[in-house]
C-alpha cells in the first residue's frame, strides 16, 4: 500500500487548511503503517480514533471559515463532510471488528475518498477565502 504524499495537487491555497490536510495525511499514513505491521486491534482502534477525531476537528474548522465568508457551497460542503465522516466510521468498524474488509482495500478507500474530497469540495473554496483575506 503506497502512502499518501503531500504535493501541489492537494493544495487549496489556504495555509491553515493545507496544514490540516497535511496533518490528516500523516495520520492516515500512521494508520496505514499500523495496518501493514499487523498491530493489535487496540492499537489500530487508537489510530482510527485519532484519524476520525482529527477529521471532525478539521471539518469544524473548515466550516467555520466558510461560514465567515458566507461561502455559497457551504450546505453542500457540510453534507459531504457528514457523508465522508460516516463512511470513514463505517469502514473503520469493518476493519476493527473483522467484518471481512482487508487493510489494503480500506486504505485505498480512505485515500481515494480523502483526495476526491479535496479536489471536488475543498479546492473551490480557496479563491473565495483568499479574496476575503484568508491566506
């Protein structure tokens, strides 16, 4: 399973959000390592909890910024956050409780969902925030 690597395609142009996306990538990569190394359920559960908690914090932070500028796509963005978080929690439960999902498949789903969310939902808000003075 290749790790997530930060590059210019992940940049939304807002430093705080780019920094949080980078930290989230690191958290996902730590989970990947735990899965690859066959850590026990307790340790893997801790990594899942870290990832999910950081996602919650990041989504709240992002939504607050979008509220401040009255971003037109905020409602849709919130729905996407809710769905992504629900998908991550569901997938985490599948892996944690041995419901047949393989680690490679899990990581692929997390990676693809995370990158697709940045591309589809996060990149469009960058210019709006920049015009409002948020860099």
